[in-house]
C-alpha cells in the first residue's frame, strides 16, 4: 500500500491506493533467453557471480537538460531484511546506464522482428520462403522491410511469426543448436503467470513469472489460449527496436552509475552513502494477520555525476534509453522498487 512507504501522504480523494511496484527477480545461476554459454549444464551456470541480468527501456523525454531532470530516484524494499530477506547475502552491484544503448539484443547487427518472418513454413527442400530470411549465428532474421509494427492479420499465421527474436520455433531450435540445451534450446519460451499446470503443481508466485518475459508464444490468438482466460502477454511482435523509430540502434554511448547492494552498504547506518538518502521503517499487518517490520530505502542518484562514461557521450540532451543491470551476485536477489522515476 502507498501508505507503507509514504505514511504522511494523505490519499488522493480519500482513496487508499496500491502503490505501483516493479519487482525484479534475478537468478544469476540460471541461463536466460538466448544465452548459449557453453559452460552451462542443465541450464545452470557454473560461475553465477560472473553472470549479469538486465532490463532496458526507451526514454520518452530524451532531453534531460531542457526538462531539468537531475536525479534517478526510487525506493527499494530492503532485500536483506532478516524477516523476509537474507541478512547474510553476499551481494552484488546494481548499474544504471543512461544514453544510447544497443537494441541489438542478439548481437549480429541485424534487426530481429517477428512480424517480418514468413507466415508459413520455411522448407529448404522445396525452397519455400527461404528467400524471406537470412541465417545468422542466432537463428533467422527477416530479409523483408515491414513498417507496421503488428503481426499478420490472419490468425492461423501467428505460430509462424510469434517464435522469438531467434526466428526459430522449438523444432528449428533443436535443428540449429542440437539437443544438449533441453527441449527449448534458445530458452525463449513463454508461459503466462496463470495456468492450470501451475495450479496443479502449486507453483509459487516467483516461479510463475519466470517465463513471463519469454518471447516465443507470448502473443497467442484466442483459439490458442489453452485456458478460459487470455494467456497473451502482448499483441505486439517482439522486435529489436524499442523506441520504434524503424532503426536498429547498436551504439553504446552512455553514462553509468553504480550502487552496491549488500547487507553492509544497504543498512540504516549507511544513509548518506551509496546514494541512500532516506530509510523508512513501517510496521505493517500482513494478510495472515501478523505484524511485520518492513524497511524501505530511498536512493537518489545525481545524473550529472556519473561514475563512468562509456563511449562518446558529452551531454544529457539525447538520453534515448535507460538500462538497469545486476551483476556480481552469486545468489538469487529480488528487488522491489517503488516510484522509480
Ligand atoms: Ca540482432
Ligand atoms: Ca525461438
Ligand atoms: Ca524456444
Ligand atoms: Ca513473441
């Protein structure tokens, strides 16, 4: 609830609001989508502290100078709190990148976009559709130009297009990458967080979201839901063009900011360091009727004082993307963000 983090804020119009929250769960031991690290066995990575995980998005107001944007500011629920966190967590680092960030997720300088893929099978024997795709180390990319960011209108074609950035369905992934990676070699298969099979197996809430960011099968049409509710995550094709300017941007010029996330650096005695500007403790009543202490930290990063400048970027006039990366963790960590501005 909003009042947990902002106890003195009077609710707008007397309505008690649920605070918009972004939960980020990072599993450094697990192979993510399109990670073909040869050291992985059964999808588990041997040196988790060398892994990284990140999310990026486009920035709508790109000129930070004329719009006077000075801080990245957010609240995080204490991930190391002894009541529900891990006080002996070995920790890691949280990076923020602001600037030009590559959209070329499958790094090959080619733009992957599901809606450019053929709407019927590719057959190398008959030659059907083979001129519509090029082969890359990651799979297939369209050779055609498509300017409308939408799937083909005919519903029956969806299974040929909604197959992820690799341009391969599971069967083709097996042909491409062999059978050492399991039944989903690219690791890109989607599953809605609700599902009869999840219910039957009483899968917990975190595991229910593990495949929700999958890009293969995340846009089923209603005849393919397989449940009596919509299992679609998005009606939009997955595409290596986040800001939708019809361009694959693969420059990496950005400002970098680093926060240390470990039980020593994120503690009530460290306010004033590590970009922590405030700490808040609140007793909340949980749904099962217990009283529980919840601690939130406020972080405020002055964007004019980056720790590092990567590539060529001089000013804050064209900040087109923001990326958040977690690195250096050897065990799972869950970050609950409130008001990430
Ligand atoms: Ca690419
Ligand atoms: Ca795929
Ligand atoms: Ca797959
Ligand atoms: Ca998709």
